[in-house]
C-alpha cells in the first residue's frame, strides 16, 4: 500500500511572484537612525504586513493575518536550521497605514517588515545575528528557504526601500522566530532578539502551564479592521525598554 505523507513536510521554496524593484523606489529614510516609535501603527512596536505569507508544517501556505493560535509553522532554530513551532497568539495588530522597510533579495524575492522589527543576518565571519529592518543595507546576507525547501540558505540583499501599507500584525511563536515570505525573522522588535525572547519567557511559561487569563488573552487574536491593539505584556515591555 502507498505510505502516508510525512507529518512535517519540508516547506516549499518561495515562488518569487514579486516584481522587480520600481524604477523610482523610495529609499529608507535615515536607515541607521530611528526610534522605537517607528515600528508601525499605534505608537509602533513589532509588525509584519497581514498579507505576508507563512507556511504551515503541513505544507499549506497562509497569510500572517489569517493565522490562528495552535498553527504549526516554520521558524529558525538556534543554529540557523529550519524548525517547526507553534503560534501562541498575537502581540500587536493595527489597521492604520504603516511604514514598511521593503527588502529586495537576489532572485527577485521581497521581504517587508516595520523599521524596528528584528531580522536575522549572517556576518562576514558566518555568525548569525539580528538587526532592525531599518539597518539592513545592500550587500547584507539574510537567511531564506532554499530551492529544495529543506534548509535555509544565505541570500544577498540587492536593494532596500520603504513603502506605506495599510495594516500590521505581530504573531508570536514559541520559538520566537518565523519564516515570513520565505525569510527568517524574529517575532520581536525594538531590542535584540535574544533579549526580547528571554523577556517573553514568563509569558511563554504561563502559556505552557495553561494559565487561563494568559491563554485567553493570547487565544483572542487582536486582529480587527478598526482597532489598534497591543497585548498587555508586550505593552509593558515596550514601556520598560523605552
């Protein structure tokens, strides 16, 4: 008999449907400066565009705005490997028009995030670190799903610009990482990924321990066409880091 398919198939590589950069693109404003308030609507923090795509572990693709808690999606492990992680809930959503950094990669692939969102990069020594999206410059090396869909590979940034787009959303996974539009990114913003991930440990522990008030607050996605909403824990950390 025909065997069943694997429960965690490898993700499909991005199809690269995005067109080439516009002939007169808007460059990033002051790419090496900025504040925590530049991250998006409702005073900023951490967001992707709701229509950016992510792949579930079963091989299906959805948009970030359509994720639901409990979805198993691809992220990045500590050694730069593909991992599967659970969507816990949502930290922030906004319906307002928001500034996005748009990054064009070799192979005609585009990734976007709000300016303060943390994105993984590999330095000249091969070490994986993370920077704010506004700090990405041409020649930087990001990590994306490779052609085989089985691993992450290095990819070179060819151009960085910015655009205004309506809406933003910030899903949280247990690993603190997501593969968004085929590119490895953090779930966090404003501060270094490792510091942010450690700061969210109490929230993840309360989720794992099934603390009802925390689970309820996370399982109710703050995605609304009319309301800017930030999770109380994320807002408290933003205040502390500010």
